[in-house]
């Protein structure tokens, strides 16, 4: 049974790997001075049709064969032309027909392997890189910030730090020991849309105080963290968002990075309601970005707002309809219950924003003294009632006589 399970797992993994590398058949016609040149051009065109090309305008040496008086001569010229560099491999090709006269023309069928990255397509998310922040504990903060951004599932977060490890894996894929189906993993590195950069400052004013009368020792924590950050559009170098956050927390604390992460996400992807059925409001975010007990204000979207000067969109009018409190968080979504307003008004597509002034907690109802909840069950059945308070005995007064307690 163990051997069978191992074989099933092995076959599944092989099938998964083959599914990620698909063969694409390309049929085309190519021309050249010789059949070999025509075939080479056909292979290049096949790869470019599947994977695209890199275009670079530069001066380069062009070798071309010309026929003069029936004889072939090679002419080498320096020309400023557009150069195309293809990316990819050829699995196999077949020459369907070939005809040569003044030049050769070939019809070909080329098989080009194409690799598809596992998981969701990164094209559906904006690609982002978190650069190490400057300042003391800047690296720790940027790592925590990246963790929160990844768990938000709003961005395709790219790695730019482990270049040494990447180059080792790339060299292995390029080596003769690696099969063609593995080599197709190359040329898949993604470019980024946004670059997050910044600087952190951390002040620790923690101290220990002693009470000179009682000798007690008190450890007082006093942290102050300041984060300055920018979100830069790499293609234009435009600053899309910039902010400064000051918190009374440790800069290396996850809570500090969580605050900045929320500001970044809300600036680009505000939280939205994806369902309001079964007496629960479901938000399109989970992980460590939300916590049980947090309260969010709910807004339905009204008319679109346009800046009269720039003609740019300012978003939509936000109409408040109530509040929800988070009561359950999963990896991808969060669940909330209504604490103010009607769930019917909190329609799908409504946006929510964190209310930093409120935290929802279930209130405990105190038990009244002498209430039924103090009654204990009797062994013979029924309950044991608390005995009535007995009147206290009169006490002698220092001035003579007795003291009578009239409160019983």
C-alpha cells in the first residue's frame, strides 16, 4: 500500500510538471539565401510568436550572401538596424516543404515548449517590490511589511534580495544536466509596477523607576516609531503615494508594519464586501491584516466624482450605512457581524474602512448577589436557598447600655 501511494504521488507530480510546460505547435513559411538560413529564420520566428522578442536598435555587423554573375559572395556591412533577440527553446521541428531558386523557401512545423507559472496568473495583480528600508531596524521592518502585503493577497510581491540563490538555480537550469522541459522555466522573471521605499526611526525611552518608600521596582516601556515611505511607479518614477506614520510601538513589532501595510492597501485596494448572506458580512481580505474585534465603517458607493481642474477621477461618493465587527478571520477572507445599521444595506461591492476609535468586545453581564444563579442543587433534589441573615446580638456600648443594629 505504501509503494502504491508513492507511485501515485510520483505520477501526480510528473503530470503536474508536464501540465506546467505545454507544447505549442507553430506552422509558418520562412525564406533565406540557403535552406539552412531559411530554417534558422523559421525557428526564430516560431519562438518569437510564442514568447515574444526583445527589440534593440543598435549598430551591428550584418553578414549577407549575394549572388553576382551566378556566384555567391558574402558581403559584410555595418548598418544601424533593429535587432531582435528571441527568448525560448525549440523542442522539435519538421520541414514540410522546401523550394530553392534565387532564394530558398521552407514551410515548417515547429514545437515550442511554453511554461506556465503555478498558481494564479501574476497578470491579475499589480506587481510590487519592498526595498529594505533605511535606518535602524529598517530591514526588520521591511520584512514585516512584506509579510503583511503578501498575506493581503492584493499584490504579486516580488523578491529582489536573494540574487545569489537565484543565479545558482539559473546556472543549474542552463547546464547540460537539465532537461528541456525544465529549461523552459527560464525567462519568466517579472518586472515590477510599484517600488516601496522608505526610512524608519526608532526611539526607546524605556526606563526603570524605584519607589523610595516601598522599594518597589517598575519597568516602564516607552517606544516611539516613525516611518516615512513612498510608493513609486517604476515606469514613470511618479510618486503614487507618500505618507509618514508615528506610532508608540516598537519598530520591529508586527503591529507597526501592519499599520503601514493597511495604509498602502487602502490607498490602492480598499476593503470591499463580497457577500452579505446568512447573517454575516464577508470581506475580501484575511490573514494577519485583520483582527477579531476590530470595527469597520461601511460605505455604499454613489456617483463618480471628477476633479474639475485635472479631469481625473476622485473616486466615488461614499455613503455611510453602518458598522461591522470582525468575528472570524481566515487566510483569504474575514467575517463580520453588524453592530450598527442593517445588513440589507451593506450590499456586495460596498467598501469598508477601519474605525480606529472603537474595538468591539462582548460585554459580560455581572451576576446579581442573591440571584437565582447563586442557588446550588441539593443532593436530594431541588435547590438550596441561601439562609436569611441573622440579626446580630446587641453589643455593649462604651458609654453604657447596648448598640442595636437597625440595618438588618
